[in-house]
């Protein structure tokens, strides 16, 4: 026993000795390191220059073996919410259509604000409304009506929703000012309460329901509450205690579903509703159009938001003309008040026009130096234009300069009005408007005078948020072809699209490729179909279709318009279409900017691509020309009027097509309207490969001036002037046979 005990004690002591040998030195070294690190601290905080970055390798066990693998961190870019990057329409009107006056109200309101028509089944048909109105047929019971309103509000979000029967007229000018002034972030029903009509206390327990006849303006949170509680009206027997049974049932259902009472005063603004009484002793007729002259003398009536009841379309016409005249008078009074206010700060010594506008300031640096156009006394314009340095002024431009000259005469110091126009300069400033410098010659006084005149921007609109966009929006690439050269150039574009898809740049989204062919022979079409099928086989994210357009030997419709007509008709108006030239080429990031810059019902995108020069002129080999290099000797950003690449939504194209059915190009659809903005910007990831322009098509270029302009642009697309001169000198040398 004693020997065993001493063996245990000896083993314990020997173990302590081994542990001191093994771990004692490391502990001391660790203490030394801590002391060294402490010297690099100030106030207990380690200095930045003593920081160390240590990357530890992680151990992974596979099949019983330890493998050390360096894991590369992958950056996952989060999807941004559409509400964070976009705006939604400020107002959406639900028009309850029960009589024939609904069609006239829709024609009046739809050009200014979005309108959704809810038609009571059995009273009106969809054919009673314009084809682009897309009315929704619902049953007359309030539950079906609330379900339809909830579905529309979920698919068409807005800040405010106006529930308006077709028996009530709305002053659109007062309505726009109202919704632009109110905050919509709280649940509120802005309208008239039944207790206000009955002169009851609004704070009693029932609260009273809202009056549909006066028009109810719901905020976005209130509409969400109404949509969520629409099922509370199921199974309720809603009967009428008044003459208007449908309105009473709907009012009661809204009260139950949203649990809101209407307020006629909100954030200091009033809901002004004018109801024309049928038993008015001062008028022999109950119709509004017979009483409009008497009502126009009442100030409160001129400030009304809604007016009821409407008995015929004559009432709508009379009210529209009256409130348009009221808006004209109001605008003139605001202009006069603004002029009187700015007169206080205007010095007669200044030459700027109009008053209150600051003169043009000196550029901040040489990159912001303005470029001016020169106009001479014989009405010739000299500009920094590569196509043509000088040209005669058009009739509209002459009218413009005549107005500017007459305004300059009012600021001139020349006696007896004997000033003559010598020359003028014109410059556009996006923050100010158009600036003019007018040089006048006073013959009698031998005085030369320079006067500055400004034409301010007509109107501006401040957006509270960035327009509505979605990063994961799927894009349909549409490429129209009709000539052998276009079909030949289409293959590099298809290879580029396939490589982008196989590289993972699509990120799981579907990419639809549409090729629209017209007047193309059978063999190229068969080969084209095989190429599209091969693209679908090699990349599952691609959906491709071949659209065969109707032959048009006389070129009555351009191939771009015909292709968009067919694509929108087949795939719907909610799709985002990117119209590409068969000679185009792009990088993957170009598709992201298409998604960001194309906004439904707000903006279409026409990018300015880098147009490459002819390879023979630039002297590049095919391998060198394949590389995408932006340089002044290899091409230029051509902002011509053809605009071969466009991104737009099908709904915007269909609306513009109805307004301009005889348009000759895609861009002319959107030039003469104000519903959708046109956005143009230089796109460094888009290039147009060199190709030969054809300027002989009379349909594309109906006038001689347009064909001459096309010829000038075709020469500019060949190369720079230095490259063309060098090529010409090489061609006329004696070694080439030209003595």
C-alpha cells in the first residue's frame, strides 16, 4: 500500500513538472505580448496602426478527412423594395357608373388622373364606355363593390382614393390642390357625415356614416383598413331608409368595414360640397345648367370641391366651362400678385427678364462652360453641331427671336426706339430656362448695347419620392428585322444575350427574346428559329419567340411600330419591352438601368448608345473591333432623331398609339403629349455596330430635308474628319494608281 501511495504522489509531481515545461513558456510569452500591446494603447484604446487583420481557415470534414478550404465571401446584393425607390400615383378615382353621365365624367377626368370605372351589372354595359377605359362589371350589392374596390386598390396603389358616384361633379383643379397639400399617412375618410346634414352631434356613439353623394376621399391607410374589413358586411341585410337605397347600403357597409366616420375638416382644409336643391325658390328649373349663371355669383360655389346632383350631360358641360373660367381668373390673380411681390426686390438698373430672375452666373469650372448659338441679322443660325454649322431659321424660330427682340427693346436705352438687331446668342440652362444676349445698334445715337433676356421654364414639378421601379422586373427584348443585313447582324446580338444568360447575370429572372420578322424569306426564318431554339436549350432562363409580321411591301408602317403592335397585343400591356436594333450590343448592367429608368405611366427611356465608326475607316482588325472601347477615334454618342433603342411599358405604348395612330416612329408617339416623360441619357454600356444607313425609303424620310439630313448623318457615322481625310489621301497617292 505504501509503495502504491508513493507512486501516485510521484506521478502527480511529475505531471505538474511536465505541465510547467510545456505551458509555462507559452504563458510567459503571452504575457509579454499583452505588455507590448498595452504599450500601443492610449487610455485603454488600441491605436489604429497596431491593428492586425487575421483570417482564420475553417476546417471541413469530408469522408473522415480534414480539408482546409479558404472560403470566399459572396456578396449578396439585397433586393430593394419598390416602395423605397418609387412613387405611386397621388390619386385614384373610383367612378360608380349607374347612368349615362358616367361616360362623360370619365372623358373629363381620365386625361388628368387615373380613373377606374365600376359598372353596376344590368344597368350599363362595357360597350357604353371608351375602349381604353377597361370598366369593371360588379353586382349592385355593397359587398361585391367593396371587393372590387379592394382588388383594384391592391393592384393600383395610390396615396388617395376618391369614391365618386356618377351623379356628382368634381372640381378637378380643387381636387389636385387638395391631395397635393394633405398628408396621407393616417387613416382618414375625408367627406361629409350624415350627422352634419341632420345637425346632430358628431361625437355621439354611432358616429354616423359617410355620404357617398358628396364624394369620399380615403387615404391609403384608410383604404387598407377598408380592404381588410370588407368581409364584415357578409350576411348583413342592408336596407334603405332613404330614397337612394344603393348609396345607403354602401355607406353602411363602409361604416362597418372601416369603422371610420367622415370628417369635413382635415389638416386645416375643408371638404366643400354644394348640393343644388330642387325646391329652390329662386330658380324655376332643378337642372344645374339652368342655374349656373346665378350660382357663379356665389364665392362659396366657386370654391366647391363636389357638386350634385347631375341630371344630364348638359350639367357636366356647364360646370366644366364654369370652373375652367374660375381657374383662369385665379391663375391671373396669382401672376399679378407674384409680379407685385417681386417688384419690391427688382432694381431698374438690372437688365434681367422677367423680374426676380437672377442673371446668368459665371461657370464654376471649364467643364461647365456654356455653349451658345449665334443668330445673325439675316436670320442665320450658327451652332456647335457636327452635322451642319449654319442653317436658316425656321418660321417658329423667327417668331421666337422676334418676341425676344421686342422684349429687349423695352429694356434698351436707345432714344426714339431706333435700335437695330445686330446679332444674338442663345443658351439653354436647365435651372433657369433659355438665356438670350441681344446686341443692338442705336444708329442715331451711335451706341452699341448688349441686353440680356431670359425665358423661364414654364412649369416644374417636385417629386416627393423617386419614381416607382422594381429591380426584379422581367424584360422582353424585342428585335425587329426585315433586311438581309439586319438578319446577318442579329447573330452577334443573340450570342451576346446567350452569354449574359449563361454567365448568371440574369440572376434567376426570365429573359424573353422576341424577334419580329417582316418580308423575310423562308430559309433565313428557319435558321433563325433554330437559333432561338438552341438558346432555349442552352439557357433555361431564356424564353424566345419568333413573331411573323404581316408583309408590308409599301412600308406603310415602320418595322419598329409593327413589332411593338404585335408584341403588346400578344404578351400584354403590363410587360416591359426593350426595343433593340439588330446592330446593337450591350453589357449586363445596361438591363439594370433599363429597369430603373423605365416607369409605367410616368417615363419612357431612350438611351443614347455609342455608335461605332466603319472598320475600314478606323483601320481596326475584326479582333480589335470586337472589343468594346469608348474612344473618340472609334465612334461617337449619336443622339440623332432615329432613336433605335427604346424601353417602354406596353400600357404606355398602347395609350400613345391611340392618341397618335398615324405616327411614323416610336419617338413621335411620345413627343406631342404630356402624360409620359421622355428620358434620354448617354449609355456607356450600349453600342451600335457599324452599318450602312439607307436614306432612300420615302416612308421613313418623306421630305427632301429629312433625306438630306440622313445623308449627312450617314457620313458622320463613317469616321472622324481626320480619318476620312487620311483615307482620301491614301487613295489618291500614285502608288494606288491615281496620278
